[in-house]
C-alpha cells in the first residue's frame, strides 16, 4: 500500500515507526515542507522546492495571504494529484499527527475499489447528550476530516487541488448550499458528495479528540479496542507543546477527551515523540 503525508520533521520518525510496526508492506511519500531529509527504503521525500519547480504558480497562491497550514493543505493535494498522474497510487493520506496502533488491513479491504474514501468526523448531535463538542458547535468544520483519506482517482485529486488552490483558509465561510468552507475540509465535503465517495465505516480509524466520547475504549492483551474493534489510528490533532518540553493533552478543552485515553493512547505517543527527539 502507498501512503502520503505532509508532516513536520519531528513527526516523520514517529509516524514511520508505527507504520513499520503495523503497515508492512508500505511505501510513504512525504511532502517535506520545512526540513531536508534523504529518502529511505520505505519512504520517498518530496521537497517543497521540487513541487514549486513543477508548479511555480503555487509559490504565490491567489487571494489574501494564507497561513502556512493552509499553504500545506493546498500543496498536498497538488502533490497527490501528481503522484496519481504518475501511476504511484492509490494513496492513503494520513496527517503527520496520526499514529498507527494496529494493522490497517481492515480499512484497506473496506475502501478497495473506491475512487475516493473519506473519514467522517463522527461529531455527535446535541440531542445525543454526549460530552464534548457537537454538530451545533462544530458543523462548520465539515462532515469529513482530511487527516485521513483514500484516493485512487487522479481526476478527483485534480478537483481537490484546484478547489484548494482557489480557497483554503483557517476561517469558516457559509455557502449557499448549507455547507461551509474551512481549510480543505469544506472542499472535500463538496467533492465527496459530488463524486459519490465512500464514507469509511470502521470505527477504529481516525479516532480523535472531537469523537473520542463516542467510543468505548478498552484494552485486552495489550491491544487497544474501540467499540470492540482494534484501534487502527488515533489523530493527535491539537496536541500542543509548552516551551519547557511538556505537553498539553489537547488545545481545545471543549473536546473533553476521557481520561482513559491519556494513559492508553496519549502516553505511548508522547513517549515515542520524546524518544525521537524534542518536538
């Protein structure tokens, strides 16, 4: 299986370590935005300078200046479209702050044959009474999370690249059809709808602070389970580091991540990051 990420330098060895444990055989394509790193046997580094050399128009994106994260959001879809055009796909995109806790074989089996597969945010409705954020507070961020997506169709990747080239910002903008623009997630929601994308059903994929309260977390024989299936990936979004090297478990206290996640999910990831070097 081929994977793609655009990650920070300290995230790469940690992500690779989890993939070497659970994802073999694999090959990871890495859009290196702010670091230099030689490629390895199981990963290929794509320096952003190489991307800009192929697409100089991406040096100056249209519209108001964009934050770095939005520039990366835009360029990663361009890079994935290039890879698919070159026959180096399908691709499973994972954010740099994802970590594998078990084999993704069930996920790969589920999405096989899809042109595009998207990961739902799984944010609960207010009437469900689940602690943490709800659709009343977070619907504007999109139905799907771009932290994990499977794409096999170059034309759909081109559609995402073109949409993000036009608009990718950190604020939200309501749209006439009732959806919202936010980063690249609003674009993904619209394109997923228009192309009939597969919505990933596996509850152990892309578990994250905003949906952690929806899942029953348990451990058996050293394996972490969510809703009685193995946890495949956890998305450590909003994990923030303090100047003294300590970390805040999550930046948005409204997520209300259950305490059981701290020892079973967060602590092993933090230990892996510290072992690889300071973030």
